[in-house]
C-alpha cells in the first residue's frame, strides 16, 4: 500500500491508517514543562494538559487497529524533581485512575503497569492495583503505563530474579537465553514495541525499554506532548510503514 499522505484529509483518515498501524506503540511523552513555560503557566498546568492528551491518543490507537500502547509516565529519575511537582504528578495519576476505571472497562481496555510501584504511597499503589484488577478481563486493547520505571532498574531486577532461580535450581545456566531474560522483564506479557515515538524534539531513549526497543523504529517530533494529536500520530505511523525493517539482516 502506498501511504505517502498528500493532504490533511488523508492524514486524518483512520481507515487508511488502520491497515498499517503498529500492533505495539510506545510513546515517551515529553514536553509538558516546556509547554507550560512557553505559555507562562505553572508546570502543573502543563502536566494536567499532558494527562488530558492520553485519552485522545488511546482512543485513536484503539480505533486504528493498535493492540498495545505503552506510555512513559514517570521515570525512576523523576524523583529528583521538586516535591511540589512530584505531588502534582501523583495527584494527576490518582485522578486519572479514579476517572478512567469504568471507561476502560466499558471500552474493553486492560490497564497494566511496568516499573516498581512499591515506591509509591500505599494509597496510590492500592488504587493502581485496583484498576489493574478491575480491567484484567478486558481484551480489546492494552494500555500500559510505565510508573517509577527505568530500563536499567528493570534489567537489574530481572537479573536478580534469574540469579535467585539459578541458586534455587529452578533454572540452569544453559537455560539462560534472550527469550528467558525477556520472560523475567516487566513486559513479559507483550511483544516488543514496533514503533516508539518521542515528542518535544529530544533524540534519546532516556532509559526507556532499552531491551525491548532493540529493533523498534524510532520517530521523533518537535511537537510538545500537550500539542501532540491525530495528525502527528498518523504521520509517525506513515513514516514507520514506509521503512524497511531488516531485524539485522
């Protein structure tokens, strides 16, 4: 299929994009603070605007034939931000979970988390687990939030589990393959992402899914996350489709 979009109408045609949409899309949602600064607004407003954007992107992905959307929401490095900003982010996460649980159930969206949520306040952690449990039978789409997530931390935790299983003779040294290592990662349930998008113009992965993105296509855009929408998403998908994925061949 030739998908070099010529007009805005073609870009916004979900029927066209649904035939080429990646099964697993990952997004590094970057630029909330810069968006707020450009507009002379408090940082919290930028984060709130970014949180609002999630709904629209999830809906577009689901309607376009995607199966899994993984969003980098809060990294292990984000704890270095100010206490006020962290409190604001935790409040937004809690509000998101409260508002969207029923909506996700109604739309068949299974909610999951990767990362170490033991670092969160017990009330927030329990709310996360409540929504995970409430949507576990949903089968139409999967929304995965990376919370208190860092790829190096994930790999470290996986290696510690492998080491423990080696010591207890649950596995043998010769059993350790790339496939086995993948089965110990937070993402063991899903196929690796096909496409990763980073907003705000940055060109790095920032400790996000380093193992899983080994062969993913990477798309960056200067658009800040609160301004990222259907047009930008479909352009990224079009570029992804036109690339020849060789997987080392």
